[in-house]
């Protein structure tokens, strides 16, 4: 079945946890755009949602850090963080073990990937699900790209992983949607938290939305760290989405630097088929 939906969005914990501290008009516009993404996702009538995220040492640490991992469980629990801090209650999120296993096997034909039968969701997945699947009733297949523990996977491998995932999804009988979630520029857990490089973000988004593969893959981690912070390494999730919709472009539905959320808040939807 062809891929039915693809997009990207931010996942910073402040988006929910510090909502009351944000400028109300800016926050509400952002939330409205997230709700628009929910409506579009629901309209695509997916049987499952693949979430490509960057997790934050919730399940994987430096003693065992896969470059790529896919969840393979019937259910998942989250958030791992304090619900009072994140402002999201603990819930059980349905998975689809059979679909996960088939996707893993197909992805393995073109890309190395680890898998996990147990997975605790942190804010990297729970914040997007809170807005996009508020009833937590859509089966989720979680995907993690290591964006925090160097050595980091080369960007070209992320693009190729996205291509492999697209091929796997299109060989499944289910209607599959996919979102990538991450940065863009941010400096979490540092004295620079709240700093946002809007110029760098907009340049990256221009490359991403036009799916300019060579320009996307031209970023060097040293440059990204300097210009976009260690949180900028999460461009890998966006690049995987670009690979999953190769030759397709997209639309920016929202972007604004919101310092109290500590990130340039982003929502974009990609075409899943090339336009004429």
C-alpha cells in the first residue's frame, strides 16, 4: 500500500510542559497548526503511524547505542518523564508487532537496523502523539535515530534509511503514515537553552522542503553544533523523512522561534507522490 502521509514536527518538552509561560497568541497559533496536522493525518486514514524520533537516553545509552532502532511490541508506555513536568499523563500506546516485524525485515534488506521489544516513550514521541493522536488509539511503530551519542550516523545513511523505510511501507498492506520529529536549532540542557538560530533553521527548511538531497547531506556535524547546538543533530530525523519521500517537495505549515519552548517550532507536511 502506498505511503499515505508524511510530515515533520518539533517535540521539545516545553511545548507541553511550559505552555502556560508562552505568549498566548504565539502558542495558540502553533497549537492550531498542530491541530491542522492532526486533521490532515486523520484524513489520510492510516492504519499505523511510524514516528521517526531522537530519544534522549530513555532506552539506549552509551553501553548500547544503535544508529537505527525500530520498536517491535504490542504496546508501549509513556512518558518516561514526570507527567507533572511534561504535562502529559502516563498512557499505554498501541503498537503493531506484526507490522513492525515485517517493516524491520524489509528495511534490513537495505539498511542495518536494531529492534526492541520493549520501549518507553519519552517526550520525543509523546509530545507529537499528544497533539496528533490525542486519544492514543492509532498503532505506533517507533523508530529511533541516534542523534545524541557520537559517533553519529552520517547524514547520507539517514537519507538511505528513509528510502529503505519507504520501500518497506509500500510493500505492507496497511495504510502507513510517517512523521519525523526533532529540532531544529536548539541547545537543550545548557546555559544557552532558549537560544534559537532562525536564519539557520530557515535555510535548512528551504533545503528540506525542496528535498535538495545534496544540500541536505552537505551539513557537517561541527558546523551544525556551532550554528544549531547539539540539538541540531536531530536534523537526521528530518533527513530520513526526505529520503522517505524522495523526489517530493513539501509545505511549511508553521515555523516560529519560541524561546520558552527552547526551539524553533516547526510543522511541515511533505507530498508522498511527486507533483507535476
